[in-house]
């Protein structure tokens, strides 16, 4: 979430195209990190459920 906030701040404070482009890259990266994190949490949950079923 910190990267998303940073990207928003940089986008709002940008004074030239290169800064806006950089903020866009940071935003894209931050969104990818959040999606990956959510996917990883879901996968971990599914693995735990499978292990519980297997050993219960």
C-alpha cells in the first residue's frame, strides 16, 4: 500500500512528463505486488485446507 500512496503523491506532484511516467510505472508495479500478495495468500489458504483434509 505504501507504493500505491507514493505513486499517487508523485503523480500529484509531477511537474514534467518523465515524473508522471515514473509515477505510472510505480503505480503499475504496486498494483502487481498487491495482486501477487493476494494470490499468494489465497494459495497458502488452499494448501492449508488440503493438508487439513489429508491429515484429519
